[in-house]
């Protein structure tokens, strides 16, 4: 429903049906935005204003001109989107980068599904998102559907879906970025694409290195604390071939590596990832379109944890953890032709399956070694999942569209095991019972356009998320707080609905949107503070908490003031409250941790190719709590970001950007130690754009 169109220039969008297998040539969007095509809300390409589900789009032009450096920060410019902690992926490893939409019970694990051209990119072990593995030079647009999406996408889409759509390969293209800024932050990125008759290919690469910044607050900073350096490298390739007029084949592969330091010698993280995929798309004359995707990945996540003195003068290695994981999956989707019957029907059906496996292997270094001290811990298993769905888009009259979707999912946890080793050489092995569960996920939607300038939307849905292997088996530590896993976790389940209105005035260049939403999350998986720590020192444990209610409203005004000037105001209010907590009644009425009630964005953009392209944005986040007991508050903040670019000659542009222009200091976390959000980060550079 919400279309971000901050820039006055036309935006490239898909003109006809697209898929992960073969993005097609693009057409120019009309200035009103009515021509924008999206694919996420109904798993088939449709004009954005016709989709019953609320949909937000960040187009290519905004991605390119955003002042933000990392993808997670870019997505967080949408007030309805947030990551678990306030720190960006520049200084925070993926375990703290779980995505949540509309404040739906944030945690380190994403409660929203992230796709790249229809393929899940959430980590198979923990559901995390490796944001830095998704170079923005290769993106055409980002689509956000912030409501229960399990009826079409199954587990993982509990709180919605974010899809990154790759740029189509339309001919010879070369783009490149080279920037450098304070904190010794340098970025080099390039993308090249070409076609040779029926064959098309693209290659993209990105390198980033940064010294980071001191993340611990000055009042608590000690001798062990320093900057938070990080680096990453990514290379992705894609090839497509038209085997015939009706059949398109594709393949893709990529490598990613990331190194991060949390600010001390023994707080480090490392990721190595390889992914691959293959696809086919068959268009039939009367039977619709069939899209097949196959994918997989192999990865290794490593993390060291530290035991820190109270005055932060010394530290010692307390644990070294390695998590190898892999997954394989397949998806087959059929998009039918239009059928006539008391109006028109358009059916979409599909099935998908995924296998995920991984193990958390820990070497522990207890402070007081003894024969019975735990020195090693290994835990992991395999999760198999699959589902089938059917959706009908029914249009009884041109002004009214009704949608109905239903999906059945089954998942099975197998081979679950934990092995604990002690200093005297003994070991205890616990085998966890295999478990199978299933879930039926319906969704109903309505889109009414009584007059051309007014669109009304409403939907109701049920969604779910199965616990990840990480939540079932892997303990973790943030700051000084150790949180235990729980092999007995069940699925989270969501009931919810939304209703909204969109009014568009072409003559004024003004689009206004308001959407109210209401969600009830049953048995949310939450990090619960324990009355008595566990024998291994865990002060918290993952549990199915009881019930939480998350309701609120989001509103935006998108105004094209003139040919050069555009503005956007967007705001999201969320009321996230625990409503039931068996065994811990003191949590009832508490605000969900890491969940601010207020978030907002204001953006003003100026674009004149003969002068300059500039963007000023203000991001506001309200106060929130670090913990479930609401005993560790973190105040609200607002930061200003700016960017500007100017064409020099040929295809070369000079570019500059500043995040947190006024160097606003604010808390990002309070997990045993107070940590800070990013200070002023500035960079300048050159861009090569083949436009």
C-alpha cells in the first residue's frame, strides 16, 4: 500500500511477470506511481496499488542515493522495520540483527522472512540475516510486506516478508563505487552485466573495511575496550538463458566472508558462506506459468566470548564457538491465467521444501578449573519443513478485489543431540526426541477502490514460526548475560489483522496512507530472566512466554512538491504488551524488550541533474527497554543523515554522505554493559553509473 517515491525521476520496474529465475526487461513507471509492479504480496507480479496486502517499496533510485552505508540501516529507514538491537551490522554480528516488522516481539532471531528473488536468505541455523552479504549495487528494489505472511511463505514469515529484487540484465552495464570516510571506513563495489543473444550474465563484488568506533559507553569503558573493526568481501554471479520463447533457465552462486570485533580481544565473530541456486521458468499459452527454484548453502559461523572484570580492566576467553550449518531447498509455483466466473479469478498455487542442519560446537574455559568443570559442549540437529498453498484473487467488479489464501505446513526436528564434556574426560550425551508439528495458515484480504483516487484495504491472517535450531540447542552470551537454549520449545503462532486507507491526488502530487494493525502472538519465544541461574551460570533462558499483544498504526505522507523537490513523512506507533505469562505474572503488562512505541522518518530530497542530487533524512526512535522486566530503560533519540551527489563528466559522479550528522550519542544496548549507537560517520567517493 505504501509506495516510497521520494525522487522525481521515473523508477524502473518490471513491466511483465518476473521471477527469481529470470527478471525481465523493465518499463518506466508513471510519475503517479500507479505503474509500480511488486511480486511479494501475492507471489506474482501486480501493480502495487492493486495488491490487497500493505506493501512498501524502496526503489532503485532511493537505494542508490540513501545516506546509509549498510543494508540493515537502509531498511530501518522504514519506521515499520527494525532490527533487534540499535547497532548496525557495521559493528554488530548477525546474531543481533534479527529483523522484526511493526514491533512484533523483537529478538536476535528474525520474525520476518527475507528473500532474494524468492529465495530465503535467513540463516538456516539461527534465522539471522547476513545483511552485508547483499550488495546494494545489484538491487532493483526492496519490497516490504509487514503483516503475517505464512499463508504464502510458511514458517519465518510470521511477521511479514522483505524481498530484495535483483536488477534485470538488459544489456551491457558497468557500475562501480569507491568511497572512504572517517573510522578508516573504505568501500569498493562493482557490478558488470552483458547479454549475448539469448544468454545474459552479471557479476557483482563488494569489499568493505572499517575500524569501527568505541562501542562501550565512556562511563563504563575500561582498559580492554577499543574500537570495533570489521571487514567483509562478497562476490555474486548470475547467468540466464532463453532456451526457447517459453522457457528460461538460470543459475547463480556467491561467496561471502565477514570478520567482526566487538571491541575487545576476545569478542569476535566470523562468517564464511557459499550459496548456489538454479531455476527454470516455463510460460504456457493456456496453462499459466510454472516457476521452479532450487537452492542451497554451506556456511560456518564462529564467535568468541569473553569473561570481563567488573572494572573492565582485564578479560579472559570464556568460550569459543563454531557453528557449521547447511541447507537445501526447492520451490515450485504455478501462476494461472485469468478465469471468468461471476467476475474473474486468478489462482496461484505452489509447494516448497527445505532441509536445514547445523551444530553448535563450543570449547569452554571455566574461571575455576576442576575435574568436573564443563570444558566442551556440542548441540545441534536437523529440521525438515515443507508446505503447499493456494491463493485466489477474485474480482467480482472492477472496484473490488477479494483474496483468499490457505497453506498447510509440516516440519520435523530430528537428530537433536547435546554432548557435554568435562575436564576429567567424562562426557554426558542427551538425545532429544524427534518431533513433528503442522500448521494451517489462512489469510483473507480485501481491496476496494470506490473512486480512482481512494483505495481501502483490509486483511486478516494466521501465521506461525517454528523454533530455529539455534533456539532449540545453542546458548549465547551478550555482554555479561548468558542465555540458555531450550530443546522443548514449540512454535509461535500469530492471529492478526489490518485495515487501511490510501488517498492519492495526482494534481497535488500528494499520497497519504494510514493503516491500523492488531496482532496477538501466542507462545512467543522470548529470552526470560530466571529467578535462579542455571548450573552453567545462565541468567536467562529461551521460553514460550505465554501471549503478547502488538497493536498500532502507521501513517505516511508522500508529497511531490515540484519537479525537483519531494518529501516524505512516515510514522509508526506500536503498543507491544505481554498479556499472559504463566509462571511469571510480574511480566504481564510489561512492554516487550527492544520494542520502542514510537518510530518515525522525515525525508526531503532534491534532484536536478544539472545541479545536484541531495537527500536529508531524520530518523527518530522512541524509548525502549533492554530486558523483559523493563528494568533497563534506553532513552529515545533522533539522528540526521545527509547525502549529495553531482555528475562530473561521462558516467562519473562525486558522492558524499554523513550518518548521524550532529554526532548524537545514544544507547544501543544494556546487556550487562552499556553500549552506544554509531557516532558521526562520514564518507566521500566516486561513482560510475551506467544509466
